[in-house]
């Protein structure tokens, strides 16, 4: 149960970071791939925010699930 809670906390924090700072995520992961791109596209920002929300929800489910299944 402890590992599920710790893992869920890490995943939820990562999801919140990705949702709140998609521009920084783009700079760290995608900017180096293109020499012309100055900023991420609107589609990238929206899809990254949606992915961050889903990741945060998954982390919250991992935190709560051990108590629900008892």
C-alpha cells in the first residue's frame, strides 16, 4: 500500500507539473529537435495540458485505490 501511495503522489505531481507548465515541458523535450521552432503550437499546448490532467487523475486514483479495495 505504501508503494502505491508514494507512486501515486509522484505521478500526480508530475501530471500537475505537465499541466501547469506545458511550455517548459516543450523546451525540455522538443525544442532541441527543431532549429526553426521558437515556441510550441497551440495544439501541442492543449494536448499536453490534457495529458497532464489525465496523468494527475491517474496518480490520484493510485493514491485512493488501496483504501477503496480494503
